């Protein structure tokens, strides 16, 4: 294993990379292959590949039980699921949403000509600040979309209170939050509906997949129609619809993944705790916390780099990439600085000081079942060395 004795040992300054192959954030959890192939064989034997097949129905039943909601509707991915939920809820005009999220949250609105009005986030939780939401409500506002960023739940009750008082629809983008709780209740049952992602990079994965959870019978029925072209029966279309269906292959993976969820979460928690122990007390760097009174999936390990640290977040990212550690700046630079939003609302940054600051500080580290103690220790060693030698490293990086 390489030693880090002097700055030149860093790969960015000519040393050998710490890892031979790239270490990714978001490496998929695989689960029990035998169970997966068993399901694939059943699917092929029965020749039922999509359109509300048995695995999709089983996945919907099992997730509804786990989330303690009346209805779960599986979808091809969370982006289309968000679009369908937004439409089924009758959102239009303007909808309040954080900019500190993956761009799909905003796109799901803009795609159907609804203006996302970006709201700042709370400086501690990095989730929608309910007081800031209330200030943005105007005559065209029809809804709020909260995001449980990195699996840390929004203040769902405060947002529900704002929504209720102003007659707004409330949807949660719960893409990161499968297996998490808010005030002891599973995320999934809050607001009018919640949308999960089962993308390959998520804690439960269906290759590509999404899930809409709701306790509203009429809404669930409408969502089911909308994700299947609006068909209410053979030859009978009752709404404008789309193709948002999940395939049986995806549902087979989703079910297999769900069976291993507790193991995945245990690995994530072990990695998270190891990172915390390794990086404890390191000046200029902080691992974001999860509320241990709640259930967390620990799927993201996020560090905040102090803007006053010797080395900048972006220089640190470059140094880590040179070591084959592909850390990510989720969700830099914020949706408001991406197209079409930066053109449509060029002054948004001024309203979003916390978002701006957070997006400039964070890095997501590799974790999940593809990262064991050696990987966590390797990443931590590089981080420690770079932070402790921050000024010297920064001065070497600017030199031509
Ligand atoms: N809302 C929120 C808050 C979200 O975070 C997301 C998705 C959505 C909505 C929409 O959900 P979906 O429509 O996707 O169901 C990735 C994912 O593609 C995206 O699903 C996810 N959020 C986002 C946080 O991460 P990118 O642009 O970072 O993808 P990419 O290709 O750079 O891959 C991420 C990392 O994972 C890389 O380090 C490589 C690694 N990877 C990826 C795949 C697909 C693997 O190792 N193996 C793989 O198979 O968006």
C-alpha cells in the first residue's frame, strides 16, 4: 500500500494513485443473485414481462406494507413518477421547490410547463425551510415539493401546516429516503404523496425504477391510470396518460434488493461510523449527521468542507479523483444555476444564500456494499492528509 509521507506522494502531484480502479459513489448494491436469477427464470417461463405483472404487484404490496401506506404504485423511474404525481395532483402555475436537489425534481415540473420557484433551505437540515416557503407563496402557487435530501427527512409536519393553510398540494421527492423515518413513522406516508427512486445508485434498486406512495385512494387510482396511457379498461382511455410502467425485470431486481435492504443499511451504517471515527476532529471538515433517534438508511456519506480551510472543496475533489476516488459534489451548483432555470430566473441565487453556501461545501464519499473498511480507510487517509496539509497542497496546485 502506498505511504503518504510527503506532498509528492499524492497522485495529483505525481505519486501513484491510492486505488488502482476507480472507487465510485453510487456503486449499486447487488443482493442475492440466486434469488434474482430464479425470478428472471420464472418471468421468462411465464412470458409476462411488463404491464402490471406479478412481480410489479408483489413489489407494490411489499413496499406498501413496509412504508405503512395504503398504496404504492411502481413506475419506470422516479423522474417520470414525479411528473405523474405532479400532474395527478393538479399542480400548475408555480410550485415551490428547493434548488438544493438533483435536477430531476425541478425538471418534473418544468417538463409540464409548471414554474419551479426555488426556495432556500434550512442551514442545519439543508431541507426546505417552511418559513421561507410561506414567504414565496403567491397567487399562482399550487403546490410544494419537498426533498428529503440524502435521506434526512424534511420537516413534513411544518410543511403540511403551510400547505393546509394556503390550500396547496404537498408532494415529497423521497428519492433518497427509502427505509428512513420522520418522527418514528416511515417516510412515504407524508404529504399527498411521496416519490422514491429505485435507480441503480439507490439503496433499493430495480436497475431503473420509481415508486409513488400515498394514502389517498382516488389519487392512487388516477396515478395508476396515468402511468398506463390513461387506460381504464380495454379500448377505454379516460385521461391523458404516459408510459410510466415498471418492467418485470426491474420489479424482480427491486424485490431482490428489498429483501437485502436491512443488510445494505447495516453496511452503510458501518461505513458511515467508520468515516466519522476516522475523520473525527479533523479541522475544516465535518461529516453530516443523521438523527439517531430515527431510522436512517445512511446511503449517503456527505462531508462539508469549511470555506476557510486551507484547501478548497474543489481542489480536494481533484486530489481525490487523482487517487481514483470519484467523490461527487451532489448537488452543485444547485438547480437554479442549471438551464433552463438560470436563464428563466437569473436572480435566483440572491434569494438562496444557504443553498449557494451548501452547494459550494459538500462532497459525497463512496459507500455501500462496494466499499469495505479498506476503501473507507483509504479515502479517509487521503482526506486527512489533504486537510492537514491544506495550505501547502493548495499552493502547489495553483503553481503552473
Ligand atoms: N430526485 C432526486 C432527489 C434524485 O437524487 C434523483 C436521482 C431523482 C429525483 C430521479 O430519480 P430517477 O429518475 O433516476 O429514478 C445519479 C443517478 O442517475 C440519479 O438517479 C440520482 N438521483 C443521482 C443522485 O445520481 P448522476 O448524474 O450522478 O449519475 P452517474 O452516471 O454519474 O452515476 C453516479 C455514480 O454511480 C457514478 O459514480 C457511477 C456510479 N454507477 C452508476 C451506475 C448507473 C455505478 O457504479 N454503476 C451503475 O450502474 O445521477
